[in-house]
């Protein structure tokens, strides 16, 4: 009886509180002459992040590509805002994804400079708050579809015959479907939530056995893990794009019928080597297989845009397209260059480099009614900022140690064309020695060259660095005839406002600027959070 009375009293109190809230809300609405649209109030927009792989600054039509046609990405730019100074926080696949998911510089991880492969466990501590955790706490349904590339489980080597956890589901995603590592490295199977699709205990994975999988140029490690024939049979390299898009379409259709918003992190396998678009794309571009794969990627984005529209959620969805790092001078990239395509536009260097070509990437955002359509911004932004942006969109405040290096991009997305949200960015290439700091227009690189790929001959998969300059036509004052000049400065400084192509290392003209940037770089690295308030 006492309990019953207590419950009634509590209900009455809650009811009064609800009414007070309603009166307060009414008061707020009346007192504001212009009702500002605040993302935290009313229905929250859905969020879709289309994270492309190895798409360089020059691979997209609206960024200057002429040998590759990207009508869907261009349409997104016409309907939204295109950023010209956007960067992945790392020039390498896995650390770049780490930055996006955790809002934390990958350098803070300690050992995450290179891509990780099949034996490596999950590189994100499940106790760390992620972008998916933030979305979930904001009432969003969450999923990851596509390439994961951040490891599974806690054991080395990874036990592919067991449940693959912790993984995306332990980092805040309600579900996961996609490729475990990367399309160039095994295992060549799909994962659905905690399991390999088609896995059978009678047909287990076996390390150091040759996998039954299709052979393509620049597809590696086929002898590293085999067995699981049924699981391998479900993975056809040329159908991966079609399958991922179908899964995304199904998920969007399902979520659009529900009364909560959704967060889709779609990480495309394209255009990472091997270049395996569906047969209908072969020969479709003027840049060889590289361009054909890019055109399939554009189609994939178009399919997601179509799905949002057909499900009636297009107007209430923030759609962001960007890439995990710059274009790579692999064999596909070399052929594209031979055919006259510029993977990274006029930017210096390639994927893995601290030079701009390694990390300056396309970044386009659309949100009808909030992001002015057809606009361009030269504000400095990064994929590491998406976590704080998701927090802001869903009306949440991050603690200092949650997404510590992430800045809210909303002002740059919705405001005037140049609205700065950050004045600096720590950028990690593949080699720790070349860690860099961007500050305003200045870019400081803590060693010679780009710190990326360095194979010396045309035709090699890892062709890059100074040796590639005669082939690519890149020019830099420290480099001549494919080599670093004797007596060239040990570190680099560029003023990107005056010299976006990084043709001239001006470190000897501005030693004080370089000294200051180096000190800041060391300081940011030594602190647990970025020097900012939000
Ligand atoms: Ca990549």
C-alpha cells in the first residue's frame, strides 16, 4: 500500500515537471524573435559519414579531375559545402580511422603509425569513448558498414575461428557488416557483427595456408591465412562495392521507419588497391583501373544518396563525404598518372607522406536548410573533428578526455564561408620522424622528405618519395634528379597560403617560426589533450 502511494506521488511529481518543461519551452519559443534552429532541440538529423579509402585531392571532378567522372560527388558539392583545406589526421589508413572513431590523435596511441594487418588485435580501448558511443548516447541507432581495419579481439595473433570481440560492437556500433582488414590483405571474407560470414567450425581458418580467393595485381598475403573455404567463396572482390551499398540501403530503409535518428559510418573499400570495380565499370574512365574504381565509388555514394531520398530522410540527414588519406602512387596510380590524371591535384607527395598529397583530402558536407548549398570553404578541418561534431549535433558536451583532439565543425559547416574551428592540426605520416604540425598557413615537417613510401623504381607497388619526382613531375627545392640535395635543411617549413604546392622549403628564412612550431608540436604530443577549449 505504502509503495502504491509512493508511486502515485512520484507520477504526480513527474507530471508536474513535464508540464513545467512544456511551459518553459513555450516561454523560450515566445521570447526568441527568430527561432534559431538548434540541433539539440526537435528531431535530430540522421548522420551519414561516407569515408572513402585512398581518394586523393585531385580524384574528384569538383576538385579538378578531368579524366575521372564523379557526378554524384559533384552533386553533393552543389547541394552542400566543399572544403579545400580538409585533412585526414594521418596519411595512413588505420591511424586515420583511429582518429575519426576516437577523436584522438593517433600519435597518442603510442605505436599506431602503419596499417595494421590480420594478426593485430583491436587498437582502440573499448573503455574509450568513440564517435559511435556519442551517437548512441544521443539516441541514435548506429552501424558501421565497410572496411574496419582497426583489429578485433585481444589476442595476437587474432583468432579468426572465435567470436571477433571486442570489435565495432564493443565500441558503440549496434551492428557491423564489412571487410575485417583491407581489400588488399587477408582474410578476404565478410564479417557480420561478431562472426565471419559463412564460417563453419568444420571448415576453420588456418594460418599460413593459401586462401581460395581470386587473384588480382596488388592483392597481397593470399598465403597468410586459408581454410574457411565457404566463407571465402562469399567474398568476390568485384562485388564488394555492390554488396556494401545493398547493406547500407537495407539499413537506411529499416531505420527510416523508426522514430529515432540514425548514424551510419560507411567506410568504402574503394579506391584502395587492388582495383576491382564491378565489370560494368571497367574501361569507364580515362584513368585506367584506378579511375574505373573511382567511378564505382562515385556510384556507391550516389546509391546512398538515392536511398536517403527514397526513404524520405534526405532533408533531415547530414551527409559527409571524405577520405582516409591521399592518393597512392601504386601501380594503378602510376598508370592513372601516365594517362594524364593527377591523383592529388597539384599537391606534393602521396598517401603516407607528411606532404600535402598525403593527407589533404576532399571533404564535402550536405545538410539541407542548414549548410548553404553550392558553397566552398577554405577553413582548416579534419576527420578527427567528426566526433565533436556528432556530439554538437546531438546536443551533447564532451568531457576533456573524450575525443580530446576533436573540434566541433558545425560553425564551419553552417556558418559563413570561412569560419575557423581550429588553427592547428597535428598530422601523422607513416614515419614517426616526419610528424608535422599545421598552424595557420604554416606547415612544419620534422624531417626531410615526406616520410612515406620510398620504393625507387617505376612499376614498384610502393613507388614514392623523392625518387618518384621525375615520374610525377613534382618539384621541391630540397630535391633534384630524384634525390635530396646535399646540404638540404634537415626539417621543412612551408607557407601554404603562398606556396600550396610546397615547391620551396623556407625554413632557413623563418627559423623562429619553425622553432615555435616544433615546440608546439612537442607540447601537443606530450599533453593528453589538444590546447583548446570547446
Ligand atoms: Ca587509405
